[in-house]
């Protein structure tokens, strides 16, 4: 191979580029045909809008005040009209209507859900961001530098054993332990979920790197003497990204679920910050008196997590070249 | 002989297409094929021309996405396409055996070869456990596997490719079928092993008097083995002939190209047939002759007008405008 | 084979030591100590705190604490911070409580997930497949406790049976039949509800595994032999599709501890998960650490068992 590096490069380099349609375009075409995944995408687009609006309208220009306590108006049903005589004018909900009712303190559930959409979504994304970053780093190192020896063991063995160690903890119990021991804060929850969920990604990336390392364009790039950083980040990471994207999409879904489970056990994001998880967890005490406190956040989580899962599954099919050729 | 009544297996105007993401793939577009008892018919053609699909369609083993759109398959007077699934099952493995292209993956990895041979014996010959084992050993010996009594308890992964293919053959002939469809039985094997497998098939054929449909892309194999040949291109038959005539006087430019690509000395040496240009994708077959883009003798009408398979002399037919009408002479 | 087993056991022992050190450090280095659980408690005077710290050796350097913990664990002297009870018998009792729930739920998961997944794969793309797929996604996407509450409401409403707790109080006095029926209800409903998520996940996995296998060449060979369709699916395809699930046996057991916190809380079931939860709340380090340790032991044992089982069921795998 070292004999004629130029020759090796000449052919494969042009290969993938000649295709009339880029792999991404192809995947997008596949994805568009998957109705469930597209429905998921639509829901998520709506959610993104809601989350943006949540941040803006509940914190910066307070149109919907999630924190306003109106004890006389507690546990009002959805769509009930606010009673202007019992509530201070500045505490009246927008439009004078409690769209989704009020909770046991008379707070506007719609405003809280709106605020919670941003918080819940950022917990999902930040946690997955952390987990993907760690996963790519560890998986990439062990896939690319796997053969490098560190004393008596290889990098690959070391990192994969470490991954095994992490997999050997009962994850939820571990999250629970750490979250319970740390001071309660939304950042700690994001970090802990991220730090305990990267193992799948690491294994995926390692597997991709191992097979990519043998492929023509990487061998060619190495033969050309391109710097390793460039080979890894320009050539290998983009090619390994498809399965990571799929598992990240599904990861956001499970992070949102984990947060709600933590809230249920009392270790989630603490009041007054609202997340869908803690609204739901608090709502369970009012399941008979004020079912909307329970069913609204429950249904919201269900729909959003379902959307992430369906989109992830659709992406998996669309990005899998093996399935595509069939 | 030669009359329609005499044909053991007869395929008429077979059209098969697959539903895919990219649209319907017309894999086979009007294939006619007739096999007499005891004879060997070879089907040759480049990769992707529809040979395997034709074979699978005969046994109704196409993937769920594949559909037989038109045509008839008759075997010993019965219309196979009209049979119920249980009736069809009673034929498969008993009266029509099949050997697949890929010996490495065609055996079930979790059963011993003895069990896999025995299954056929249980289904079609109703043999008990003991008898099955004895018969499996006998069959393994028959297909030339040494130490058959030990091999019978081995798993496929413990065997070489050639041995797996012998096991596949043992399964296919276990019920002494009248027709054996061998789909490139040697393509995946080494050259020396190929010759052994072909010799084995020939010996078995003589012993059992079965008809063989031998699918291959190697004309060298055809010359040694078959009496009659069908040349396929892009889902159609472009030339039909007996072997001697075909080698003496190939008519279709594609057949000629195939023959030129044949290594002249050693007929065993299997080489990838290389003809200039590539086979068109089934999604974009031209309206005219599918070979026209690669044809050295292309005529103006070839691109738009499709030639039909026409007899030029007894037992020799070709689908090519160069020879159209010569039969009427 | 034996060399493989021995080597794996040794490897896992090393892993276990690493895990235990890691777990110990995480728990001890995190802020919050048993003595601070309830700082407002007026009865807890500084000298009491000092006494507690002394008793539990919290003032020793961390590596010594680790040594003490391991020593006490293996001599059985390890005591809970909260009630001074020995930890191991305590865990054992809770384990016996968790076991029936776990076994029952697992049985439900496996007996329902496999037929569903196989049926969906065989009917790929048809109504049953799409329906069960969507249902599975819906179940995977629902917060477990939300689904559980909804279902409890429904069960209590329609069947009019109590389901919370391990038994109904006062039932001991009734006839044995009533008593056991009561116990059964209290077992089956929580198991079924906590099994739902598992059914959804596992049936998806079975389906994709089945689809993978049904497209293999040897399945076509079986058909070409004239094998009946049922035998093709259940004998040839399923046997191969099942192989990876053998490895899952190994991962079942650790679920006993980690997976049950939520459902044991919902159903007020005094099992291992609750024990862990209470220990975490009370900063009861010995219990937390020992539970983590046992979970790790079970996981590692489980992976070993699954490796060995894999070699037993898959003739292609030989360890030598
Ligand atoms: N399951 C399928 N789905 C879609 N298209 C298929 C399928 N099976 C075969 N085809 C298409 O049908 C055409 C004929 O395939 P076939 O397998 O019959 O070729 P072949 O002549 O046997 O080639 P080879 O020598 O490679 O075995 C090919 O273009 C192939 O892409
Ligand atoms: Mg073929």
C-alpha cells in the first residue's frame, strides 16, 4: 500500500461524490415517506416553538406567569374564566382564562407547562449532548487508537473495560444515588443523566470506527499523510454520525422520562422551577379532585417522547444503507 | 420427443418484478424454458440478469416483495402457479430439488448437517429417527464426504465451502427429484472444488436420471455439462440453442462477447466475464434491445424496437435484429 | 471451556474491585452525610454527631473506610447507619419480598413479548404489525408511573380489588382461599403493570431479530426443502433469532434492584428497590454501597452466565 499511495487515493476519493444524490438527501427522501416519523418531526417542531415561547413568555416578557399564586382560585378546571374579583389584577391570567386550569396553589397550569416545556427539553438535550460527547470521545479513542499500548493493556481494552464497569451499575439506582447525594439543581440532573448514559454511544462509535478504519477512504487519507485530527474529524466522525444521531434522538426521549421518574421519587427538579416531570409527579395527589393536573402533563410527555422515539426509529431506517438497498 | 407434451418442466412467458423503494424492478421479462426428463439445460448470463429470480419463481420461493406478474410454470402436466401452498410444498424437495448459490449461508447454523438432511427425509419419505440418520450418512457418502458417519453430527461451520455445497446437494437429491435446479452451485468455490462438484452432479444425474437446470455465468461449464443452453440478458432470453451449435455458431452479439471473454485454454478457470460497458439497471431498461448500448454491431432500430426470439434453424433461436427474418429463408 | 470460565471469573473479580472502589468514592465524596440528614433535629447535639461519626468511622481517611467496609461486608458485621441492624440479613429479607414480584413480572414479559414480536415480524407491514408497533412505542414513551396510576385506577374501578401493598390488612383472619386469592391479586396486578414497559421493549427487539433472520438464506433453503411454513418460522428462524436473547438472561437479575424502585414505591411493596430508596434518603451508606455491590456482582455473574449459555446454544461459539 505504501508503494503507490497516489494510486490508492485516486479512485475512491471521487467515488462517493459522484453520486447524483448525497446520502443525506437520500435519507431525507426516505424519511419523508415515513408518515409516523414525519408526524414525530411535526410534533417536535411545535414543541420547539412552544419551548421558545415558554422561555420568552414566562421569563422575559411575562405574559403567562407560572409563579403567580392565587389561593382563592385553586384547582379550577381547564378553560374556566378567572374570577376578577378574587384575584389581584396583575395576577389575572392572559385572556382571563385558565386554559389548562389551575393547581392546588392556584397557579396557571398552562403557564407552568409552557415554562416546563423549555426546562424539560433542555434537560433532554443537554443530558444527551453530554452523553454523546463522552460517547464519541471514548468510542472514538478506543476505535481509532485501540491498538496503542499503555503499559500492559491496550487503550481499547482499558476503555471498553471502563465502559463495562459503567454498564454494571444499575443505571437508575446510580442516578438516584448521585442525584440524592448532590445538592438538588437542574444542572446536576442534566449532568448525572448524561454521565450515566454514554455507554451505548461509545460502543456504537467504536464499532463504526473499527470498520471505518479499514475502509478505502480512510486508508487513503492515512497513506496521503493527512494529520490524524483531520482524518478523525473530517472523515470518520461524519461517517459514524448516523447511528449516533439515531441513538441521540431516542436518548432525548429517555432523558425526559428519567427526569419525570426522578421527580416522582422527589429527586427531580425542585420547585419553583417547573418541568413536565414535576408537574406530573405533583399532580398525582389530585388525580381524583383535579385530574387535569395529572393527565395534561402525562399526555404531553407521552406525545413528545413518542415523537422523539418515532423520529429516531424513522431515522434509523432512513440512515441504514443496508435497509435502503432493499 | 420435443413436443410440448414431452417437457417435464416448462416455463412460459414468465414476468417477475419486485416492489422496491425505487419502484417496481422488472427482474424477469418474459422467459420461456423447457426441460425434458434426464437432460441438462444450462442458463447463462451476467450477474443480475435474472437467473436466480427465474429459478426461485419456478419453486414459488420469491421474497415477499417479488411478484409473478404473468406467465405459466408447468411441471409434469400440473400448473405450479395454480397449486395450493401445501401442494407446492409436497413438490419442493421431493420432485424438484434446489441447490443455492451461496453454500456458506444456505445451511442453518444451529442444526447439524445430519438433522438438516434428515428433515427432508422426515417430511417427504416419513422416515423415523434411526433410519433418517442412516440415510443421511448414506447420502453424505454418496456426495463424496469422507468419514460421513462422523460428519453427520457436525455443524455447518465445521465444514469447508465445498463440503457445505455437497451437503446442500445431498439435501436436494435426498428424495431423488425429477428436476434439480442448481443455481451457480460452484461460483462461490475454488476452482478445483468446482470441478469436483460438477463431476459429482454429473455422476448423480446419470445414476438417478434426473433433469438438471444448471444456472451459471461460465460458458466453460456449459460446454462440458449441458445439452442445451439459454442465454439470458437483462431479464430476457436472447439466444436458445443446443450446446454444439452455440459454440460453433453463436448468433447474438452478447453470446459472442461471452464466448470471446472465455479463457481459451482452461475451461475450468472461472473468470469474471468482462464485456465492455455495464448491464443496465432493471429500472432503466431501454424500450428496444437492452444490449444495444454495449453492442458492437448495433443497428439504428435497436434502440427503440425490441427484437423477438425467433428460430433461425431447428433448435436455435435468437432475439436480434441482425438475424431477424433469416429463419424464414 | 474451563479456562475460559476461569479467565472470565478472574477478569470480573478485577472489575468488581474497581466498581466497588468507584462506588465507594462516589458515595463518600458526595456532599451530605448521615449525621446531617436532619440538622434541625434539636435532639441531635454536636456530641451526638461526633458519636455517630466516630461509630461509623466517618473521620477516617477514605481508603481506610473502604477497607473497613469491605472487611465488615465479608465478615457479616456490616451494620446499617439507621437502625444498627446487620445489612446482609436486611437485604436478604427484602430480596425475598422482591423476588415473587420480579419473577411474576418477568414471566409475564417473556410469555407475552415473544409471541407478539414473532407475530408482528411474520405479518410485517400488516395491520397487526403496525398496531402492535405503535402500541409498543406508546408504552415505551409513557412515564412508567403515569401509566401505572392510570391502570390502577382502571383496575380498581372495574374489578373492585385492592392492589396496593403485599396483602390487604385483616385478610389473614379470613379463609385460606380468600387469603391466597388476595395475595395473588396483590402480586399479579403490580407484576402485570410493571411488565408493560418490558413487554414493549422486548417485543420490538424480538420482532427486529426475527425479521433479520427470516431474510437469511437458510430460511429459503428450508422452504425449498418443502418444510411447512410454521416449521420454517418456529424451527428454523426462531432458533436462530433466539440466540441473542440468551444473553439477556444475564441482564435480568440486576433488574431486581435497579428497575423496581418506582413500582415498589407505587405499590408500597417492601422490596429491594424501596430499601435502596430509603437508604438513599437516609444517607445509609452501608446499605447503599452493599446494594450497589450486590447489583454489580449480579450483573457480572449474569454476563458470565450469558456468555456460557451462548456457547451452549450457538454451536459456532467455542471458548478454548
Ligand atoms: N429481493 C429482491 N428485491 C429487489 N430486487 C431484486 C430482488 N432479488 C433480485 N432482484 C433484482 O432482480 C435482478 C435479477 O437478480 P438475480 O438474482 O436473478 O440475478 P442473477 O442472474 O442470479 O445474478 P447472479 O449471477 O449475481 O446470481 C437483479 O437486478 C436484482 O437486483
Ligand atoms: Mg443468482
